[in-house]
């Protein structure tokens, strides 16, 4: 992935979105932010990304649902899952 | 009557037919009750009336008794009736009396609506009139219940009402009108209302000036008799000046109510009320009665069994007991063999099996993932539907295994709904032998009721387990959520630190400080993560590494010197033993011990001071070598009054010059037996949990901690405290070979004034 790659950053926490975006931009990535799963799905429908940084624990439409959407629509994108849950079932559901 | 009790049982079980539902679609038990004089009378007999629960408001009476109480009453009546004997004339009498009560009730209500003047009390009076109409002839019911055959004979012989009343008075000393009034009076119904019953058979000339309720009840009784219809308008006019039109409206609405009741009872209302029906009808009447009784018996039995099942389920405390109660209840209700309960686990998104038979515990190993087409049980859960499963080649192996384990030809699955959340919570599986298939099809509503009970139990089970701490599911969830919430701002801070680090370039000192901040944030995250550990789980053994305490002290003090020490004029000195052996232990624990001790001392200073951190590696006790870590300050010291609380978890107690103004000198503050170390020695705003953490960490490393202090003394002249020679010295002993040790406290003899805090 080159440094002009496009990243979709998904989190429900605005502070996390802003700080992570600023940080990623220092490395010259193009960063699109989506606050929550619903916004993420909208962005994925409209645009193409090289990478999705996806928080799993979000209210309403969570990261698992976004993953289901990506898998169902056969969207070709690398996804890095960000989660505090380390139990097996939670991890298994993310794939 | 069986037909009525069937309706009431159905309503109470929540499976009433549509004609019993009110406009909002809810089943109206009140509506049903207010038209059934038999059940209403039972209810009134067992309820104490007062202003808050007036006799004419079924709704409030039901509230007073509770739905369960009412249900028990209906169940009892149904059971009694299903085993009672009956005769055609009795059945006919009861049905006619019931229909008549429906008719007079509606007529009285409608008449009251038309004749009573508008007032604030009008609704109350209309309800009262309806009540009087319903119970107008309850006296006849009482006589029939008491004298049965003889009363039915009197009824058959009487040509008209006057003859009947005379015969009643001659035979029983009271007629049914007066008896009805007496009964209502005994229930606490007001006198004027009872009068309506007592005088409803008098001649019109005797009631012309009576109270409206008496006149309404009288006219309603006349209108109920078709033979009186020709004269009715004249009477209505004489009593109320009522026009023909409104009388017709009254009659029509009463007729509609009567038709509805006739359909329920499957019998038409006889205008010649008390006379026997033609003999040819008797066979039909009895057959009809037998069919209704049979159905009632069946429903009453099922209802009683459900009550037993409910009791068994509610007594189940543990998971095993729940399985057994479910198994017993299923056998009781459905008569089949095995039953299984699959309980949904949201975390695992799977269904775990719980067997109803204690000897079949191997079934408890079955866990089915909630995904389509994996098992008919998962499909049942996902589709929230009932499924009857028969053997087939295509079925999943787990389904074949379940059939084989159940030992039946078929099994059915019923999804269960959590009564609190309305979400699916499990699946009931019943093994069904081939010969029971027909029976299975007839038991749909019973299975539905049983599943409702299981859904209630499973909803309650979660609460129970949470309350008992078996799972502490709710508590753990809250902790996970809190940790997640707390980690968010920490992550944001780390991100900005990283940004800062990038912007600052290669300034080594700044980079080192930023790096330190990031590692401290990681430490907070680690501390938060430890909250997730369950109390019963052994604490995760932190990775032990070789630790040079001098290096840790140097690194930490470098940071402190540039932060609070500089801003608060605190001079930090060190005296580090260069021959200090290394410890094999958790470095984070050492860092936390030193940090807490240094910060604790530093925060006790009011206007700066000197802090000494000393290490020594040549301390021996009971043949074991220890490293000494001493943190000494020349602050205000710790007063004796709080010294004995030192290291108490979370106490807001700290060293304070004000407290130490009591004249205590260093020789009499020595404390040799502080068995519960704990307390902060800080200024006013700090919660003193730091030292209790240090104490726990030291204990974890097999070490000991002690405190030696000299409080500041206040001088009389100035009122200020003298800090000359005051201060605190905390000594930590860490075994070089770290293992949990239980060294006797009295062997710690280095200093007689040391406070033993281990």
C-alpha cells in the first residue's frame, strides 16, 4: 500500500476519529471518517477504499454488521478490526 | 355454566376468541365478568368492599383480587362443575336465569342512560343500575342452589310471578326478591340499591314515587318479558315520561346483548322464563351440556396441570433443577418421553442443551450454533416458529443424533420468547412417539402456554443468576463497557502524543518524556483490563523479569524531577547501593511501589522539602536476603491518630500539620503493631489509596513494609508548626529470592520505632 492509499476510518467516538485521522494524515494517507456503522456502510456504497479501520464495539450498527455488509457485497477491501474483545467467539464472528 | 367458565378460562389464559376482545383488541375480562352474575357473585362474596373497590366496578374488583386470584377462583369453579351432576331442568333454569340477567342488566343500563338527568353522578348511577339489573333475580339462584329439586318443582308449577312469589314465601319463608336484596346487603351494597331488587315484582302503583333505581329495575324486569311489551310504553310514560322512541332504542340494545349471550350458550331465551322446555328438547340440552362439560373438564385439567408446571418451574433455583422441573412438567402436560431445553447464549450465539432427565446428562454437551440450515433447532430459533421434525436422509447429523438420543420417531421444536425482552431466548424440544402424533396436533395451545411459562422462567433466571453472583453477567457487562469507555480517551491521548512526537522532531529529551507518557497510558490500560478478571479466577501471573531497582528509581526520579518536584520546590536526593542485587519479579509492580511512595511523600509537603530515596542490598532476616527501599521525607510527618489507619483502603486520611499540632514527640509515636497498614500521608485533597496499593504489591512480592514518623510540633508563640526534625520514613523490604513469604513481624528488629505494616 502506497502512502496515497485511501483509508476508511470507522469509530463511534468523534475524538478517536479526529486524532486517528490527524495521525494517519501525517503519513500522507487519504483518510475518510465514518462515525458509526451506518455511516460506514454509506461510505462503502459510495466509494472505494484500500483499507477499512473498523471499530467493532459501536451502538446500533456495530462492526460485525459492517463486516457482514462487506462480505455480502463482496467488496474487495482490506479490513483491520479494532476491538477490545479478545474472546474467541467475538474474534471468530469478525471473519 | 361450563360455556361461561370456558370463556373465562380462555380469557385468563390469554387465548380468548375474538368476540371477547374490546375495541382496542385487548381481551376484556371486565366486560366478561360484568355480564356473568355467577362469577361476579363469587367475586363479591370473597372480596371486602369499600369506597375504593365499589361493588359495581368489576375492573377495580379484579385489581383488588389480582388476575391470579381470579384465575384460581375460575379454576376452582370449573373443577367443581366438571365433576358435578346435572339435570336437564337445572341446566335450563341456569341458562334462562343467566340470559335473563344479561337482559335485565342491559335494559337497566339503557334505561338509566335515558331517564336519569344529567349530573356529575350520572355515570356512577348508570353503573349502579347495570349492577342491579344483573343481580335482579339472584334470589332465585340462591333458592335453587339451596333447595335444588324442590325449587325447580315450584318453578314448574307456578303459572305466573305472583304464584311463584307466594309459593316461595310459603315454602321457604322468603321470596327470591327479598332474598336477593338481603344477599346484596350482606355484601355491603347500599340499601337503596338493594331496594331495587326487593321491590321489582310489586304493582306499579306502589312504586310511582320510589327512588329512580327502584323504578328502573322494575321497568327493566317488565321489559324482559315479551308478554308485557304492549303495556310497557304506558308504564314507561307513567314512571319516567319516556317516549316510545327511546324505549325502542333501549329494547334493541338489550336484544343485541341477549343475542350475543344466546350464541355463547347456544340456547335461545324463553320469554316464558321459568317454565320447563318441551321434553323433546331435553336430550339436545343434555347432549349440549355434556359436550361443553367435557371441554371444560379438559381445559380445567390442562389449566391445573399448567399451574403445577408453573409451580415446579418457579421453585427451580439452579440450572439442573430447571432442567428437571422442565422435564417433569413436560411429562405431566404432554405425556411424552424425553424433553430438552436449549438455552440461547448471546455471547456465544449458540444454543446449549439442558436435559429434563437427570440420568441423561450426556445431552448437556450439545451446543448448536445459531446459523440457518445447521440444525432444525437453530432454524426454529431463528425463524421463531414451531417445527415438527421427522427422520429423513437429508437432516443434519445433530438432528439425527437428537432423535436417536430422545428415542422417539419425531421431535417438535417450539421457540421460546423471553418475557422481559420479547426476544427469542431458547427452544423447547419434545420427543414424540409416532402414536402420539395426533395428540401432538391437539396440544398446540397447551404447548404455547407452557412455552410462555418457560420464557418467563428464563427471563427470571438471568436476574436470579445475576443476583446470586453465579454469573454476574450484568456486572461483568458493565465493567466491560466502562473499560471500553475509559480506553477511548486514553487512545485519543496516545494518538495526540504520537502526533506531538512527530511534530517535535528529534529532541531526545522531549521524545523520552512523550515515550514515558505513552508507557504510563499503557499501564493505566493494563490496570483497567485487570478489572475484567473474575474474582474466582486465579490472577494472571505477570511476567517476571530481571529488575534492577536502582535503574527503575533513576528513571522514575528523572521524570519526577522535571514535573511536580520542580514546580513544588521539592529536592529529590538518592542514595543507591551500587551492589544491589537484581530481583526477578514484575517490573510494573516495582514501578508502581516507587511511584506511589514518592508521590505520597511529595504531596505531603506544604511548602517544599527534601525527599530521599535510598536502596540497600545487605539486609538479612531469618537467613534471607532482602533489598531495602527507603523513601524518606522531612515533611510534616504523620500524627498518631491517623497512623493506626495508615494503608486503610481509600481512607481520606493524610499527614496534616493541624492534626500533628497535638504535642507528640518522636519518642511516643512509635507504633509497633499496626496490623492493618493503610493510609495516605498526603494533603487535604487526596484519597489515600496509594499506600494500600503499595502494601498489597509488597505482599504479593513476599515483602514487608514499615513506617517510621515524627510529626511536626506546633509552637505556642506563633501557632505555626515547627517542622524541625519532623518527617516520615517508609521502608520496604523485598526478598531477593522473590516468593511469597510469611516472615514473623517481630523479627523485624532494625528499629524499635518502626511501624509494622505488613
